[in-house]
C-alpha cells in the first residue's frame, strides 16, 4: 500500500475521534452533574490521545514535513473525512449520549478488528484505544438505558435523539477507496462486514432501554468524502482559530 | 446537655487543636466551627467549578493538540477538586444541592478572579501561572488545617495545582520565547491578570473580618498581607525570566526589608467584583444555573431508573 493512501486510511479513522473529541470538549463545565462532566471530559481526552497517536504516525510516514497539528488544524473542510454522525451538535444531553452510543458501538468493533492489522503501529494504537473505547461504550449504553427507562420526559428525549441520529449510521459501514486498498493490503478493516453485529448490539441495548429501533429508508452520508453538514464549518472555525490567525507559530 | 458538659467538650476540642490533632466528622465541634468550615470549603468548591468556565472557553480553540489535551485535563482536575470539596462539606451535614442553591441564588461567594474574561490564549498561561500560583499560596497551609477531611482533600488539590502552575508558566515561557506578537500577547495577559491575582490573597489585614478566628482554628496560618507579600516576592523573579513586566510603577526591591515594595491595590474594584458587578459575574452565574437547571431532567431520569432497578432486584429476591 502506498504511503499516501495509508495516510488517507489513517485519517479516515482518526478524524472521527478528532471531531467527536472536539464536540465533547465544548461541554466541559456544562454537564448535568459533576460526575457526568468529568466522564465526558475523560472521553474527550481519550479520543484526543488516540488522535495524537494516529496523526503522529501519519506525520512520520508522510513524505512532506508535517506534524500532528498540521493534520489536526490545517486542512480545509473538504479534506476532513470523519463521518457525519460525530460532527452533529450537542443539541441536548440525549443527543450527546445518542451520538456517543451510536459511534462507540461502531468504534469498538472497528478497533477490535484493527488489532489484526498487518500494520504494527495501527495494532498498537488499536490495542491501547480498545480499552478506552470499551469504557466509552459502557458509559453511553448505560446512559441510553437510564434515559430510555427513566422518566417519561427522558424516554421521549432519548427516542427523539436516536430517531434523528439514526440516519447517520449507514455511513459508518461505507468503504472508501482508501479503505478498499487497505483491506486488500491486510491493513484495513472491512467495515461493511461489521454492520450486522453492530445492529444486533445496538438493538439489544435499545430494547433494554425500552426504546424503539428506528426503521428508515433513507440515510445521509458524505462525511467520508469530505462533504459535511453545515455545522462542521463552525466547529472548524473554532478549532483552527489560533493556527489560522497566527500561522507558523509554536505554542 | 448541661452547660458544664458543653464546656468540657469545648475544652477537649480546643486541646485537640492545640496539639495539632485533626477534628473528624463525628467529633464534637462548636457550631461556629462547623459553619465557618462549610462556608470556606463550599466557597472553595464553588470557585473550582466556576473556575472551569473561563478556562473551558479555550478548550475548543487551544492552539495545538498537546495544549488541548493538557487544558482538558486541567479543567477536569478542577471538576475533581470541586467533587472532593463538596464531599468534604457533606461530612458536615450539608448536601451538594443545598450548596448549589446557595451559589445559584448569589448567597454563597466564589473566588472573584473567575469573573474576569479570558480573551486570548495567553490568558490560559497567565491563569495557570498567577491564579494557580496565588491559589497555592492560599492553600498549602490548609494541608495542615484542623479539620481532617479538608486537610486531606487539600493535599491532593495542592499537588495538582502546583502541576497546573508549572504548566501555565510553561505556556507563558513558550509565548515569551516566540514571536513579537506572542510576547505582546503574554505581556497583555500579565497586565490584565496581575492586580486581580494580588486581590486573590484577600482584603488587607485590617479589613479582613475572619482572620483572627481562622488563625485560631488553623484554617489560616498567615495573614492575607503576609501571603500577598510571599506571592509577589516569588513571582517577580519569574516575570524577570519571562522578560515581561508587572504593571506596577511603584514595584521595587527593598534591600532593608528583603521584600518587594508594591503599589496601591484598587480595593474599590475588588469590592465591586465581590458584590457581583465584575465583567463576567452575570455570565458565570447564568452558565452554572443553566447547566444545573438544564440537567434536571437527566438527574431525574437517573434517579427514576435507579429506583426501578432497585425495585426489580427486590422483586427477584422475594
């Protein structure tokens, strides 16, 4: 697999953690309780830690002089390849949990498979991240159950969030050209093959949470091709603010 | 309890403090001791969680991944400090909810420094260096204060604060070794944070109402003015290394006293901010109230769920 495509493959995984970490970072200090505030910040920290490992690896194999921060802060919106799901806004706590839940279950399966990659660095990152993500998955699944089977109000809010976010789930299982090449090289994970397990796992939690699994005919995708939701631009203008305003400086 | 018995308990209590032994939650203590501790510990807890907001502003805009991770971890530490301190208050029989009510209604105070805005990245450096620096000076003596749960919480808090302080200073150092623009950013932050940081050590001794009693209970080991002098003496050489200057034309080294002399603090500004009229008092309190009220349905759901689970367990067992 050539280096350029390997970098593309790495970004396809890393950008999800980057953008979700950024969204969670918006919430620090605003949580519904101190304990939840600490937990969400912790998840954000884990995700950024993973991002740093991926980007440092990408920088190391890049033929250009690049750093982790170049990948994080100095791309145009069209060059970020995260899925639409993770860039969705923190509309309310049910959305935060719904987004986390729908992503964590995918993320867990992805990392589990990535451990079998022929690329040793990716294996090492996957092994370390998997421990963190199994905690994330437990946290978000527990909250889906609490909100789903809590009060009438929380049930309705949680169901609405799941209904609204469900249209972004299909994209998780789309393979890009870089994915395809990485799969053939024995480096990448065939995400399409994870779909059945994902749906079964997610459905199990939803049932326990007394929530309905949405039945949709139409789904949204585009993030993996760099075509994002409108809110992505605002996220990036915050995230890139310092690097864009003061180009080339060390912090 | 007879008057004699109370007097006897009071004597045992005073002797314990004199021997530097800890007062524990189940020990008898005078009501005033309990109230003073609830007031001070909850003020401290509130300061930690309100303090998350000005720094939290910069999490989404941190200039590098390394800085973003460090800032997230720092703000998370503050939430952790809030948690220990609210728990320490609970040992004196007051709930976190009651304390939040006092904060949200404006009855309880928190450190005024957090009512100043963080408008540049350098403010994150200045807060770590100066605000955490002043906080450490205030807090290190509390590691040996008489109330056990408070003293133990402070040991951990101080360790983390001193890490934050070094981190803040390192941000300033990077800026001061950077471009002219970055150095100016650092100087501007020092200009804005210097006087409020000095005010953090509290009103001058003659205006401080709680000092005498607090010294007796070892809630305080040095007076506000002594602490302030200590802060200035330790901070000026650090500013010299950075190559930036504190905004005080009267500041100079005094050979005779072995301390820095410094200019008049604007106490009108201090009282203005304490009384709720600082640049961000309204925003900070509104944000806290919104987070709490907006999260009520989440807490209710968690409670309802826990009750249902407990009921299921009972059903299974029977």
